[in-house]
C-alpha cells in the first residue's frame, strides 16, 4: 500500500496522545503524587496532539467540506465509528482539563479519568479495526494489528509522560511509572516483532494463477498493465525499493524500541532528565517509520496486475 503521510501523522499523534492520557488517568486513580500544574500541562499536550492528528487526517480528503458525511455509515464502517469516537475523546480530555483548571468538585468529575481510559481503548480499537477488518489484505487482517496499535500507543505515550514528568521535576511520577514504561516498550517490541515474522511468512491466497485463471506453474508477468501512471499505480504501491523497505524495518525497531529501552534503563539508574528526553527524541521518528512500514508491507491483491513486473 502507499502510505499517506496525513494518515501516518494522524495515527501516530493520536496514539501518543491516547497513551499520555491513559497514564495520567491511571496516576490519578492510583493516587500518585502530581502537582496540578503538571497534570494540566500534560493534558494540554495530549489535547494539542489529538487536534493536530485530527487536522492532519483532513489533508488526504478530496472534498474536505463533505467530511461530516463520514459518520453516516457508523452501523457498518469502522472508519465512521472512529470519526465519532475521536471528537468525543478530544472533548473528554478537554473537559477533564477544564474541570481541573476550575477546581470543580462535583461527583461526576471523578468519573472523567475512567471515561478517558475507556475512550482511549475504544479509539484504539476503532482505528485498528479499520485495517484489521480488511480480510483481503492479509498483513492487516489479524489480531496483531489491534494489539500493536494499542501497545505502541501506550509505550509512546508513557515515554512522553515520563519525559514531561522528568522536566517538571515530578520524581514520584517517574519513579512509579518508569519501570512500567520500560516493560511496555519491550512488550510492544516483542509483539511487533512477532507480527513482522508472521507477515513475512504469509503465503498469499491470491496469485498470478488465481488472478488470471491460467494454471501454468511458470506464469510470469511481463507488463504493468498500463503504459502510464494511474490511481491504481499511485495509491496501492509505495514505490520504494526492497532495500529501502528492509532498512526501514530495521530502523524503526532501533528507533522506536531499542534506543528508548536503553535510555529508559539509563534513566531508571540515574537522576538525570537527559535519558528520558533522549528516549522521546529517538522514538518520534521511529514511530513514523513504523507506521510507514505498516502500510508499505501490506500487499493489495490488485498489485498482481499493476505493479510487479519481471
């Protein structure tokens, strides 16, 4: 598939924001000592990331004024459900910030962390199911897709939360969740590696033989199917070389998981803020590379006609 950068930014930014909001909600519910200013600032960061992700998702729309119509198919479309859940989640995070800023003491305020937790996981599920429900793209149609979206979002959001806490001097927060962040980062790496291994071993049901009805065992495609580019050649194939794809696969694992894990180990054994910031800086480009590879690795059956040539 051809990765649209607007979707890369949307899924990455939203996932980080959800992970950050989840950790803030857990810290609140567990009674971890946090200054009100830190919580307010962290919620602002989460809200900005969510809004930036929502804005970037509009960039790939052909008719942006018709975006509201995406909600009409909520009964059958996971994308429509995501379009409904995302603004609702943004509203929940904003309402939580407003309640804290105004020092609201109503009983319903105590429900907001629970609602933020629930909203985060519902949004992850809706986003992942957009891809996991496409059975004809076998790299996506697996439970790994849902688990990976959730774990990578949690890991990246918790790395951001710990970096913000380290900068703000929230030592209790870092001490309570630093080890958990490391464990989740390693777990996310493990599950992502298993998904990579599973996808590399797929024997696709669609072949040149099944696509053309010609059962010759040595069937070879000699033409792309057309002499010039089209929607099919632009939108369903990334155009990168096999070597570039291989390098991205290695690079995102190093930047998203390996380097942050080492930085987190360093941070847990020292009082410096530098390792937490380095983990954040390393993971940011790694997340984009990971999401690019997620799309690029997916093989659309139509490429049997339009892309692979001998």
